[in-house]
C-alpha cells in the first residue's frame, strides 16, 4: 500500500517536472505568444480562434508553478514570467466582446493578488467583474454569450464567479443580483433533471421567454457535451463557495454524479456523452481535467462525508489516468502537456490535440493532487 502511494506520488512529481519543462520550452520557443490549441502537437499554426478567450491560461499556469517553486525557495524566474504574461492582459478588463473575463482574470490577477495583496491588482479584477455584468439581459435574466444577444452558454458558469467576487468585495447589491439571476437561469434552462447539461439556451428577445436548448460544440441540442458538463460542475461549485446557496451545491453535485455515472472506468469522458458510439471513442481530456479540479473543490464543499470521499477519490483517479495515458512525456516533438483534448469538433479545430484550458486545469488539478 505504502509502495503504491509512493509510486503514485512519484508519477505526479514526474508529471509536474514535465509541466515545467514544456512551459519553459513554450516561452523560449515562442516568446510572448498566447497559444490556444495545438495542430499536430505544435502551438503555432494558422488555425482560427473562433473566440478570443484563452490568454489567461498560460500565465495562470506560471503562477501555479511559481507558488510550488516559491515554497522551495526557487521561484524567481517563474514569477518574472508570470508577471510578464499577466500584465498585457490588463486592458481586457474592458473587453465587451467575450463572456470569458473570469477565465482571463481569476487565473492571473487573482493569483497574483494573493501573493502581493496589491490593491491595484484587485481593482483590475473588480473592473473586469463590472464589465462582464454589462452582458446581462434583463429580459430572460442571463449574461449573453459572445455569439448573440439571445444566447446563453453553460461556459459562462465558469465566469460568473468574477461578478460574485466583485459584488462581495464592493458590497454591490446590483452586481450580486445579476450574478444570482444568471446562475439561477442557467440552472433552470441548461441543467437537466438527470444532472446532464445543454451547451446553449436561446431566448425570445422581445419577451425574455426561454425557447430551447441547442449547441455549438456539442453533438446535438439535447446531448451532453462533456466539457459543458465540466464547466457546470466546477462553476456551480464556485458559485456555492461564494454564496453558500444550497441550490448551487445541489446542482454541482448533480453534474458530478452524472459525470461519474456515465464515464468509463478510467475517468476520461468522451467529447460528448450522446455522440454515436464510433465518435465517442474521441475523448476530451480537457473535460476530464476540469472535472478533476472541480471534484477536488466539491470534496471540500459537500456536506455529506461519503460524497467528500467519493469526489476526492474520483479526482485523484482522473488525475492518475491523465498522468499515465495522456501526458506527452516521451514524445519530444509534442509541444503541449496533455494530449487528447478537443476544442471544436464540428469546425475541426483542435481535435485530439493539446488545448490551453486543458493544460491549465490539468496543472491546477495536479497541484491539488500534490497538495
Ligand atoms: N468556448 C469555451 C470552450 O470551448 O469550452
């Protein structure tokens, strides 16, 4: 038993060393470049972005590595790089073209602030929270996606946290109301009774009436796109952390239970749970990585001791599988860390590749597993 635990720990540490090597390689090979997904394992290519949402993930990983290295007194270079890649993001606190300001600023400025307590960093986060809240549609009560006014994405559940954050810091009832109403609408129209999720909901702009579930990146409007489920699991958990509203914990747990009941024994989900059998052979490791870090969070939040153990064990199991089967150790040509991610299968973007959010949430989950 002790030998098994030692071997697992060694695997996690070996993977973390690989993370550092790949990040250093990325920075040295493509300085000041913010990648999104690989093509044949290479970060730089002419593939389209679709939307511009990933720039926080590289500096976010640099902050995580800095935290671990600083504990060993060896963080200087990592801190310099984390600052170098975080600073250029500041103007995006005013970016009204994306619904992703939580991804961009909570992975970077929030981590940075925690090391320094510098109030100018906090101000950037609060401004980004205010900007995101401007997407709110009073009719329908949701934050509109980057696609159109009538569109709500499940992905926004990972971003609404920055509005809760700003609302609590600023004691702003209006911001709190926006965040609460968006979260409750997402829960009502995108999370189904069995804990599965839809990617997108469409609304009537005249009346605010919810019309139907649909998708961009999933298999079908009534299917469960695995990354959307993972965003929901982790996002509702985060909203519960901010508000302690039991409805949000219940929803996060329902999503977690759906993931665990419908995923193969290795813990890595297909890209969409309802895609045809042949297509389901394509996993999405980014969904697995997001789920793992979301499960670590739920293991701390859940009121039920049995669930705490279940979620912690499942999170460790998923991280173990990703380390064993999907990390690029031994493939010198591959520039990413985690293979087997999917960005947009219908557009043919980043399919069975490394994807930047997969890298980030995998590194976050690895950090939690290492403790
Ligand atoms: N658009 C965010 C995602 O691909 O999950």
